[in-house]
């Protein structure tokens, strides 16, 4: 779908004077332009209707009617981003909003945590011969690599992937006894969902950490739902990733508790080498 608003914002400096006049009118009040006829818009920009038609064609639209359809689509998607930000501006206010959002998200995550699903996921992971950790895009990629970091310390064989094609190939070639864990904040990562479907065809146990009711959720043999309230302030980073990290930490510690001595022995070896070769401080985190 052509993003008319985005195109106008990025290309307006290369436009002619008449095109810039039309651009300013469109960007200043999209809703009003959607109600205008070609004659109305031409009159407001002090140009002729044929100039408006040429302007629309320059933007990749067949006609003024097509332009309005695409403009309406662009307006509908991400409409919060049309209004200027009205959030905090001082560092103290920003910090307070960020921290409060994280705290609320963490508390809500505990209240909504499916403890039985975490137990089943932990049991499947510790009993597996190999673990594949998948995630793609932004925080989901970070979660995939974070899961690899959490699990190998426990002495488990694990590998993460953030590439869709590699994810599908590895799912298809995975040996019996492989367990797959996948992360998606949106739950709408369709290529990753397809990789999970492939994993299901070959009998892999699939653990999905995502939004309930999503395409990803449908592909999970064990589903760990994560729900959070998104920011209305478009400038503030999503607190959702903290909810996912909390679930991952809960899962990792549950796995460590179920593994017992083997996990402790693996972590002790790692800590020994870090103390000897890094800083001599036993109180530091385990490789973080």
C-alpha cells in the first residue's frame, strides 16, 4: 500500500512550487482534503484542476479519486502520528513516565502470567535434545538471542536465529527431540508463523511467547500469553519488551530449578572462568 503521507513528507522539497502548495494543504489537514473535490483543492492551492491531476500522478496515483483512496488508507494507518506529540518534555518527566510504565507492565505481567503454561514450557525445554530460539524484528530479535544466553548457561544446547529463511530451514532439518521457542510482540509476524508451521509438520514442540489471539499464538503447542497496555505517547518506547523479558526470566529460572545440580555446575564453570579471566569479582552478574 502506497504511503501517500510518508511520500509527501519525504519528497516535498523536490516538488515544484504548485506541488509544494498542494502538499502543505494535504499535510496540514488530511481530513479536510478527503472531503474536497478536485476543484475545491485546486482553488485552495491557487492552482488549476489539471495541476492537481498531474500532482496525483506524480505520486503514483491514477487519478484524484485514487489519490483520495490512498490518502484515506495512509490516514487510517498510524493515525496517532498525525498529531504533534503532547507528552512530557523535561528529562525528569520523561524518566518518570518511562519508569512508571515499566513498573505497571511488570505488575500486570505477574497478575496475568499463565503459571501452568510456564511449567509445561520449562519441562519441554529441559527435556529437549536441542533448542531453537526464534524472533525477528526489533525487540523480538533481542528476545531470541536473550533466550539463547539464558539457556546455554544452564548447560543446554541452544541456538538462536533472527532470519526468516534460516528459521524455516532449521525447523525443517531439526532432529527429533528438538524444542522451538519463538517470540513476537505483535503476534503478526507471518514469515515466523510459517516457520513454526513447518516445525509442526516435523513434530517439533513449539513454544510461542506472544499476544493472545494472534497468528503466532495459533502455531504454539504451548502458548505463553503476554499482554500489556501500549503507550499513548508515540515518542515513548514500548514497555511491552519488559513484559516479555519478565516472562523469559521466569521461564529460565523455572528451568534452572527443574534441572537442579547440572544447571548449577554449568553456571559455576562459567563463573569460575569469568572471575579468573575478567575481573576477579564473584559478585558480578553471570556474564551480563
